[in-house]
């Protein structure tokens, strides 16, 4: 199996614009105090970064009081940041219990990858027709160059860049459609699956060749739309299967805790 380890990983670094929040500009207009605003931004970036790099484990509670002390700000400011992260699907907000790092089940993971398959299969089907003919040549050349950059990053062992470029590949396909609604939907879906990968797969260190994106581009370039659609669905299925294997491994660990301690995990 050639599960492309590079794909859809945690969005470290910047540049693909995935999962970024506009808290800076929003907060600025709402709060007159720059220091509070700075604290909100630092807190937002700290939590977001820790989530996407897999440092915060599923189910971890984020306490308002602790965060306020850590970031030398008010609980109100912390609440605002936690609410925004909740809206973005990066945290679970439970009434009267607070904010928690999400603990998506295998079913949650499958459902979101299911949506990605539907959206991105449709995307590739529409693009297949659009890229046929000479008008598509420049776009296909750019996609080929993008995949070559992914492979180069992977070969020199630059995992962070390889992961970033891999995430950007899917968004780039959407952008070719020149339909901001589609791009927006896909951006949100990618952010969710990146979080799954970060939560469950950050510990895994298996690296595989980033060849599946090339297969999709090659099929598009050959005008073989059906093959491109199948390649996209297959690719997302591979990524999903890898995340699911990690969800199951984590669930097995939880069971073990229950068995050994006699307490519910
Ligand atoms: Zn991919």
C-alpha cells in the first residue's frame, strides 16, 4: 500500500492559509485594549499551533483560569478565544464543563472523509472537462510543478514543508475552479481532517512516497477524467484508513487503562 504519509498532515508553517483565523482583526474592532488583543492572538496561536502539531491530546481539558494566568489576561478574553476555536471545530465546548481538545470517533473521521470524497470527486470531475484542451495546459503545468516540489521536500526529509505543500495541493485544485464557495467549503473540510491527522497520527512516523497526487495530475493531464476521479477517491480513502488505524490504536490504549486500573477509561 502506498499510503502517502505526506498528505493532509498537520498544517504546520504558514502559506496554505488553512485553518487560519481572523481573530486579530475581529478582536481589534471589539476591544479597545491592545494588550488584551495581543494576549488573545497569542493564546489563539498557541492553542491552534499545539493542536495542529499534535501536542494536545484528544480529550484534554483547557481551563479558563489556568489559561488566563498563563497568558496574563482576563478570563473573558480566554473565553472569547475558546469560543472562536469552538466555532472553527478545533475545540469541543461543553456546557458547564468547559473546553476540551476534540476526541473524534472513528465514525466522525469517516463522515468527514466521506464529505471530502464527495466534494473532491465532484471537483476533479468538473476540472477534468475544464482542463481539457490548451486552456488547461498552464494549470496542469502548475499542478505538476507543485507535486514536484512536494516530492523534493519529501526526498530531502523536510516533513514540515512536505506536509504543508500536500495540504495546499487539494486547495489548489479547488482554486482552479475559481468558485470561492467551493474553495471555502474545501478549506474547512481540509482544516478538520488536518486536525484528525494531528490528533491521532502525530505519533506515527511511517513515511511513504508522495505519489498519489502525481497520479491524479497525470490522469487529468491525459484527459482521463474517470481515472482522475477514481485516483482522488482512492487517495482520500488511503489517508482515511491511516487515520482510522490510529484512532483504533488509541481506543485500544484506553481499553487497556480500563482493564488494568479497574476504572472506566
Ligand atoms: Zn492529498
